[in-house]
């Protein structure tokens, strides 16, 4: 599924939910960045109540060294979900593309 907002792309690579958690993985672009992120959002009253997670990899477009959004999207689509973050980081390191990666956690009081 691809959404185009203001001529920037956003592709959902995975989405699933169960009674406790909503999971989704997204590749998106902004004016100067391409970002891949994996999200875990617990539903009200479940998991570590109110704790949300986002793990991401951001690349500034001026540091892509020839990589395109479509190449990244195709690569990520062809890697098992469980291995995406690590294999994507390994690909970027192999191609000597600098990136920023981190894990965010935060509390959403609306989920308590």
C-alpha cells in the first residue's frame, strides 16, 4: 500500500494486530530524508501499559550514494520482517552510507 502526501512517498511494509498490540513497519520520505521504522503500539490495558516503541533508520538524501527509494523499498520487501533492521543496517554499512538509527520508547497516557 502506498500513500502519496505532498509528493512524498510512504509505503507500509507490514501491518498486523492482535488483541494486545498493533504492529506496523513503514518506509517514508520527507524533503531531505528517507526513513524506515518499525512500530509497536500496545492497545489500551495491555503489554507494558502505555508504552509505545519505534525503532528507526534515517538517511539524509544527500548521503544515499546512488541508492534510490525504490531500491531500498524493494530490498526491504525481500528481507524477512524479523531480519529487516539488521540486514538494512548491514547493507548501508557495506555501501558506506551514513545513517542514524535509534529506538524510541514513550508512554501514552491515553492507553492507561
